[in-house]
C-alpha cells in the first residue's frame, strides 16, 4: 500500500512531542537566565548601577530654618525673617524641548496638559520675573546643570514662575532678614552680612535665633519633572526662637532723637543715653547719636556700628565721686554734715589739686563738697581711705569689670591695681580720673544707689519665645549688696542736694524730685595727652522712691563748658519715661542737706 502504516506514525508523533518539550525547556531556561540577570542587576546590583541611576536623578534641596524675630518689650518687631526663594534651572533639561516645545499642566487641579513652545514659555517667565527675554534665555538655555535665574523672590512670584512649567526649574527656599524699624536700636539689634550674623544681638544670640535647617530629597526624570512616586524624603526645619528685649521701642526712638540733636547742637563727636529700671536692672533704652540701619549697615561708619554705650570707655570724671562718698559713709569716715575747711587748692604727697571754679577758703559740709563737685574736698575725704580700700570700693560698684550685657565689643573699662597707681593717680581715682569706664558702668553705679544699695547686672533680654509662642522669661540676675539701705538713702538725699543746690540744677524737673550728679573729665587723645572733654549727667527719679536711672554722655563737645548742658537731654528723656509709664508726680518737697556751715 502506498500510505504509511499506523506503526510508522507513532514515532513521528513522539518525535514532535519531544521537540516541543525541548523547545519549551529552552525557552524556560532562557527566561530563567534573563530573570536571574534582572534580579542580579536590579536586586543585588553589585556594581551599583541602579543606585547610580537613582543618584543621577536625585535632587537635594536645603530648607533653611526661619530665623527668630527680635522684638521690643511690647512685642513690636525690630528684626524678622521672611521666606524667599531662589529660582534655579538645570539647563540640560531645556535643550530637549528647543524644537517641539514642552507639556505642562493646564491647572493644578487637572491632569490635562498643554504643549507650548519654548519661546512662549520664555516670554511668560520673563513677564513673571520682570526680566527681558534675552537675559532670561541666557540663564535658562545652555549646558549648566545649575543656573540661577532669580534670587529672593516672594512665594507668590515663585508659584507663578513654577506654574509656567519650564523644564528643569525648581525653587530653593531662602530667608531674608528685614528690620522694619530701621535705625531704632540698630546697634543693639545688630545686623547680618553675606557670611551670617555680624554684630549685636544677631551675633551674640545666634544659637537661639538660627534654629536648625531641614532638607528635601526627590527624583527628577529626564524631562526635568519630578517623579511622583519615587524617592521623597523630607527633614523638616526647626525654626529659631524669637527674643523679646527689655528695650521699649518708642522710648528708644525718642532718646535717639534727643541725643542726636544735642550732639549736632554742640558739634560733639558722639553721645549716648541709657535708661535703666532701678529695681531690676532692665535697660529700657540704649540710644546712640549715630547708629546703623541694619538693613544697610555699610552706610554707617564702622566705629558707630556697635553701641558706644558699652564699647567706648573713658574717664568719667565727677560722677565717680558718688563712689567716694558711698565708701566714706559706709566706712564711717564722714556724715553728710561733716565739716571741712576747703582752701583754694589742696596739696598732698606733693600733688596739688584745685577745683573747676575759683574760690577762697570756704567752710563746706561733705554734702556741700559733693553738691559743688569739689575735687579738693573729695581728695580730703578720700585720702582717709587706704589705697586698697579705694580700689576695693571701685570694684564693688563694678568699675573695671565686665557688665554682663551680652553684646559684642563690650569692654570692662580700665582700673589698674592699687600697687600700679602712681603718686597722683591714687588720688585722681577718687574723682573719676586715672580710670576708664563705659556709660553703662555709670548707669550701674547709680542703679545701685537707686535700688537701696543692691547692684544688679543690666538686663537686655526679657524672654525667649518659641515658634509656637511659648515664652521663657529671663529672670533678673541675683543682685549684690554694695552698701546698706541707710547709706543708699543718705546718698539719694545728697544727690537731691546736688540737683537743688549744686551742679545738677540743669536736670531739675517740675513735677518730679530728682537726684543727680554731673561729670566733666578730659578726653584722652589716641596720640597721647588730652584733646577735649567728656561731659555726663547721671540721675534718678522720683528720688524719694526711684523708678528709673538716666545717664547722658557727650564726647568732645565744642564750646564753652559752662554753657554745655547734658542735663537738658536728661530732663527730656527722664520726663518722657516717667510719664509714659504713668509714674505719679512727687508730692513731698525736696529733702536736702546744708552745704555750708
């Protein structure tokens, strides 16, 4: 028969099945090899290829912390930070769309996209950033993976720019520091520069203000668009604390105007006014005649960018006689009515001392010597103290020691050891020469007497404020008793005697009793010798129960010393602070000691 038999067909079927099984096996083996290879490359990835690919797509953006604000005692903003953005583009993404344009979302609430040309995107972005198209295109197009196209834009401008959808653009968060009150307390607040905090509380309180920065890490695809479901790591920033100061902004502004006007009137080199609360040491104003605007500190000469109230030391002159009188009273050497016969000049250890005014031999009380600011009588009283005690009493009142104010550049002044005093200096320190101190040191001396003999560290910070508004009040430092309450009360009466009968009449107020002392000293020249004078006026009111201490200092004023009156500024500022804090006027009459016998 011509056809094949069933016996012949069986082997052929078996062969076909065998071939099919072999083919399937080969396919399975190939699939296993490919799967293994994929697993090897993607899961095990010994060469780090996948990781390298992810690394190329990763973008890391630092998220700065919002710097804390600096506030006055009533919460008025002296310094604050606002969120701003730098717009950056990876130019390598833009090249791919130069011909065909690019797709962007029609709106944030829609998945629909539209394709726009590169030229249209450039025009829209130029309008948003207020740049010309040519300048913008130079920033956008090229091969630089990091090109800055705008800096310090507001959140609104940032959102509009991102909405244009230009490939490769992303926003980097930055912080801009603003000082809405300008020069008010500018030298105290301080300022920032390109490297960070540079002066004042901005520098000294940086750890509190700065906070801790955060970060964002995400993947960007080849089209410059963020990959939605890829790496997205966010480390939130921790914003800084705000600082509420003891400074009262309105009083600070007023004091700055007053001292600037008097410096201009007298053509002085500089001047300052300090207002301190008597019973807690809080500094309510630290006003300089010239102070920087922290928004643009470079406009102010460098010597005036820090507060001279704490950085400039000088011979204080007769305001220091208060310390000599305090020591003599506390040591039992004198009473306010102790009698002295004062010659026109007085010589001791070969050193002759005279007074600022001519007089023959006069009979004065200790209170009168103080009221008339007589160097001769002060030496006669002070020489009864040993050299060591003179030094110790100056130290007790804080002379030659750091004030603890917490501002950069603050000086402790200069007080030599008694064994280093020359034969004249051992006496001149009794009336404020041969030593150096700042205006803040003087304020601390008078605060001590106003506070019943307890010296307090000056306080400039009222509280630290967390970002959520929680306040952490700064308690005043524990005081140091310097003289007894009785001695302090006696000294206040002696100070009122100065105002009523002596050199302090210029600072007298109509509605409040004032205790005060004037000071005049030669100003030392950097070239050696002396080239002018330092004038000061220190006082407290109401003297029967002091609330505030005000110290005015004028450096190298021009003109006849007899007509230069720092007490005029004292009157204005002291009256202002008393009235704005609703301190009741004095009701009793002035209490004074006799000045002659």
